[in-house]
C-alpha cells in the first residue's frame, strides 16, 4: 500500500521535459509510481493510506538551495524558515569558509571566537548563536551528528577553512602561516571531516570578511600552496566539491584570482563554485570577465561554476548597524565610530564629500549599486521630526528641503539616532539587465543560487528566491518556461553536487516534492520579525501559492504552515553524494 497518492497533478519532473498530468505515489520516503507506470484508465490502481486531488496544481521536485548559512539556525529552527515554506527541501551550508566545527576540545574560548566571527561576518545574532545552539561538539562529525534526526530539511555541509586553521593554529590562525607539522594537521583534519561526511572545502580570500575583532578572517592569511594542498585532499574523497570566495567575486576577478581558482579546481579534479555573479547591463564587461574564469578552468581540466540570483533580493540598510555600506572602501572607519561621534562626523560636509567620492570610485566595485542615495526609500523611523517619511523616496524629500540627497538622508538618520531603516531601490531593474540575465543563465557554468539564507538576517531576505522566480516566470517577465525554471532550481544543483536520487520526480527517487498553485506562486514582501533566540530581529517573507512541501515523503508544510515533522536527513559525502567530474 502506498503511503500517499497525489492524483491528477501537473508534473514538472525537473529534467526540463514538458509538463504532464499524472498520479504520483509515495512509499517509504521514495516515489513508488508516476502516472503510466501502473495505471488503469489513466489512474494509478494502487491503494494509499492518504491521497489528495491536485488538479490544476503543479508538482515539482523539492528545490535545492546551493548557498546557505543555516549551520546554526537549524538547531533552533529545524524548518529552515523561510526557505522550506518556499519549497526548498535541501540546503547546502558551510559556505564561504565559515563553519561551527571543528572546535579544538582543549580551547573552549574558540567557540566564543567562532560565535563572534559568525555574528560579524555573516550578520547573525550573537545572542541567538549563544543561546540557540548547544556547542557540544568538537569534531566535524560530531557537529553533523548533533543535527542528525532533528531537522525538517535535508542539509549538506562543506567544512570551513577558517575553522580548520583555528583548530590547528589557535589565535595564530589570524595573521600566521602554518609550519610543516601544522600543514600536515590541516590536511588530516580536512580528511577527517570529509570521512565524516563534509561535502568538501569552503574558503574565503575576500577583503570584506573580518572576524569579531575586525581582523581579516583566518583563511585570508593562507598562501596559494596551502589552498592547493587542501584542494588536492578534496579530490581524494568521493562526492566532494570546493566553494571559494575571493575579492573579485564582488565585481571582477583579478588575474591572480583566476589563477588561484583554476589551480584549485584543476588540482582537486572537482567542481568549484563561487558567488555571487552580479548582472547589470550598466557594467556589460563584468559577466564576460567573470565567466572567463570558467573557460580557463575547462582548458586546465577543472570546472568553475558561478552562482547568480534570479531575483533582486530585498535588502535594507542602516547607518546605525553593520551592513553593506560598511564594506565600501573608506566608509568602515566612520561607520564603526560610536553613534554620537558617528553622527557628528556624518554632519561634516567634508566627511560626506569624501564618503561620496569613495562610494563612486572604481574601488567600490559592486557596492556602487548602493550609492545612488536619492533612490533610497525611507523605512521605519522613530523621531517626531521624521513622521510621515516612511515609504517616501529620499530624492523627493531632498528636493523639498533644497538639499542634496545624501545630506538629506544623513539628516533623517541623525534625527533617529541612526536607527532609520533604509531601502535602496535597485539600479539594475531595467529591461536590458533582465535580458542580460536571461542570456547569462544559458551558460553551462552558471547556476541559480546565492541566497545566503540564514545569514544577514536583519538586512536581507534571499531565501524566497525560488517562489518569486517561479511567479516571475509564470506571470511576470516570463524569461524562461516553467519546465526550465524548475530544472534550474532542482536538477541543475542536484547534478552539480552529485546528489543521489534527488532533483527529479522519477520512480525510485527520494520523494522531495513541492505542490503549488501556478496562478498564485510567489513570495510576499519582506517584513521584520522578532523570533530569534533572545527575541532578535530578522527579515521574513511568507510564501504564496505553496500548497504542500514533502521531504523524504513526509509532509513538512501545508499552506505555509509547518507540520512539526522532522524527516530531513544530514546528507553526507560519498553516502549521499557521488563524485562529479570537471567535464560537463
């Protein structure tokens, strides 16, 4: 007897094939029957404990998010909200060189260092990190064991270079180089993590990544020979990958960065992915430059895959708390001052002029997209003199006041003691940029993803990209047909990571499924909620049109409400992933 039967669904199976109407039966967590494999008069003739009529609804494989930071959140939120509500059934964590394990058992202070680093570099609530996770593990395998059996989504994790260095070198990991013995220990620790199920190595060389003390994170001090040695170790394990971030990911790669990435993937004989490829018709040379790394990799026997988002991610800013504006060269020092001094500095005309110069400089790279301050929309305000400004565009307010937009924005924020919420309107929302995105998505080394779900919680909300993208494909710009959009969210990432039996609706495959209404599928607006441990804030967005989500055959979401079931699996390399070569 089947466990559940979904009748008359419009099946989009993940392969890119045209939709077809079929009955889909689930048994023991897998897809037991699809349509014509056992039908009488067009209906599956097997009995089921439960069944539902899905006429007019689309049944797709569960979506796979290839770049998240749910490493900590899954302990207090096994449902990986809001991702799972938007049809995501598998998440990839441990990205950007940052993981919560391994931790040295003889240095309890390393856990505090890790929490403060994650709070700073990934925008996580320090209180939530302290109160929401048990921190009982030492090895990477113990960390995976701590999650096993208590999560609603499937989750796989890279092991972070920063954690490896800290474990081996202690505080000297920041600023130091490993000696010969430490280099061997780094390799041993990486091998142990992959033996336990780590999907491979993640690392960062990005200038934006600093720890809780404001210093460059540990992996940024690694020389190329260290990274190549670690990459070689990755290639010795089944079902592994590399994820790497360099400064040029934010704009355009330098020659030496391409050399490094190509060397890593070719040495490992494994795919390497990076994020995020920003596509903007105003900077037409960026995409060719970034994808030149992929061409170089293929010529050298490697493969480099760029992640890119298919939506414009809602993101808020503030002059009062750490956000993307702090990362603009020349801005960090001013925005790190205590609030009273920061306000005083921002009120100085010469300081504002210098900040604007830095904001519009070539060195600002991709952050130049955030520096048209006249296009900012005022969000929440607090001072009496700011009443009525919420929802208004800074350019209009500045015109009324007879001042320039940046001065106007500073005046508004200063009145609120810098607590004002600011929403930048995207500058790349034009038809030419969307057409460039459509063409770029056709490249064999471009993959949808880069949500950062689980990180930057009070500043951005990338998790709902799946439903928002599908809604756009069905009822908006219609840049790609539904069957291709679904494949881009399911089978494409599954095949990159070598996931066994996931990413498609096919007999014998795992029953990770999302059932949705094609007339309604979408994401609601991002709103600030206070539901983290310690009542910390985060941005959330509700799903629209998602009827049901199933993970390994068990329903986890029904009409945007979690069921309480936790059928997710910690996906381990080798067991749950197979080796993916560098030819494609």
